[in-house]
C-alpha cells in the first residue's frame, strides 16, 4: 500500500508507513541483513533510510527527479500523504486514544462527530477547526517519529555498532519531521542522525 496524497487522492509508489505488513517485512529484513553482514566486520555503521523519496525520515516531499530515472515515473509532490486506508484507521485510533468518546472529540473540535469511524484525514482547508488541524499534524508528525523509532530499535536489537537515521527537509508539517524528537529517539539507542 503506497501513501495516498490528500491533494489528489492518488497513490504513490512509496510504501505507506501505516501498512502493518510493511512493519513485519522491515523487521525481518533488518534481522537478516545484520545476521548476514554483522559477523563479517565490513560494516562500519548503518544509515537507515526509512521512507520518503530518498529514504529520509520524512514523507514524500518532491517531484519526479533522479529517483524516477531509476524507478520510473510515479505520483510524487510536496504535500500530505495520509489518505490510504491504513493511515485513516490509524488517525481514528489515535483520536480515540486521545479523546475517548466522540462527544469529547466533538467538544474539542467544535464540530459534531457521531462516531470515530466518521472521521477521515484532511487538509488544513478542510479541517473542522484549528484544534482538529493541530491534532492531525500532531498525529502525522508523531507517526513519522514512531516509524523512525521502530527502525532504530529493530536495528539496535541486531547490530551493536553505529546506527544513524537519515532525515531531511526543513520541517514543515507536510514533511512530518520533528528533528528534536528524531534526535531523542536516536539517542535512545546510542545512535545518531
């Protein structure tokens, strides 16, 4: 399942971090990579490319360029990439965890929400309120932080040496990068950014 942009409703070839199958695949790959190469002593450190156009710990953030030269054209542009069904389900679960009931969510957002299942991801222009937009951004950015933490933790389970998280961009909400949090999570495993 690729990310789906909220601007056009189109899927990209960059895999969605909310896809639960991807998490299992990444864990298996990291374990196999470290098992194969770790004992050889040829690896000085591991630079983790977790998502985005170039492997950075940000969402899809540019148009087709050299990545398309290698991979082929794909739907890509700066924007918000939270329209796939797994992203929407995760946003609903995050809201449920934060607010508990639709009534409390309705009060916070200043807009009636009958059921969490009625909520979907949205762009700022479509947000029911400023509070709703801030919640969306907190979830979206937090999702990237948690995805990056998962990669760092999985790698540390299998590799005792240097581990670095590749990040980029300049931290607008659509990139999803919280550089301070990325540095903290890297420190949790004795890694770097």
